[in-house]
C-alpha cells in the first residue's frame, strides 16, 4: 500500500509539471518585420514569414520592400527608424 501511494505521488508530480510547461505562453518576437506597399506607403506585419516561401522582393528596384522595427513599433502610425531594410518590390 505504501509503494502504491509513493507511485501515485510521483505520477501527480509529473502530471502537474507537464501541465505547467504545456500552459506556458509562447514568447513574442523581439522585432517585427513589415512589408511596405509603395502605392499607399502602408505597412503589413509579416513577422515569422520566410522570404522565398511566403513572400518575395524583386531585386530590380531601390524602394523599400521590407523593414524590421523593434517590438511595439507600428510604422503605420509611429515615426521610427527601422533596424534594417530590404530593397525590392514586395509580392506575396
């Protein structure tokens, strides 16, 4: 009986530890990548998308295709300097 109680206690500890890790929220991206629409100069958040898979930037122009800003910056309504830019014409 004592052996069964110790096994049940061990299972309870393992289940509670597993539940704690399973319920942890994913961490947000530190920086956000934005695609620039040159027609109306608006930006669309494309954070997490991969170039060549989800979007492309043609190399035939010198306009900004994508810009990376710090977390919490929205270039549509905030004036900020991008951390980095990529030139080209954006297409998805």
